[in-house]
C-alpha cells in the first residue's frame, strides 16, 4: 500500500532528484513529484513523495525542518497526490 508525504517550503531550485536523494535511506520511493505552476513553470513550493510502506513514510517525517537549499522543509503525511494547496506555495504551517 503506497504512503504519501507532502513536503512543503521547498526552494525554487529543489528537484525530484533532490528529494529522492534526501529520502533514499527511508525506504523505497515509488514516486516523487515537485508541483509547478502551469503557466510560469516555477515551483509552487511543495512536492509529494510516495513510499512503499507506512513505516517508510514515517521515517521521512524525521526530516521535518531539515534545511534543503537553505529552506527548512515541512513534512506531513498526505492521503493522496491531490491533497495540497490549490494556489500559491505550501509552507507547512497549516499542517
């Protein structure tokens, strides 16, 4: 059963590869997706990372407030790829 985590407060330059590298010791990463604005193609400041098991997703939560590209990232469990802000950047504060 796939487990989703929402990663917020990402720097504009953070990529899917950066997230996979950061979370590589948590377990099997099924998918990582940084969300971009459809018109400007600039990062919306959040991403989803999908792990293979709940335990792996729980391990990822240990990286909450880890500095990535100068920003402390905020991590919380998510129910699906659709769970996130409709507009603007997600900074994790409403989690």
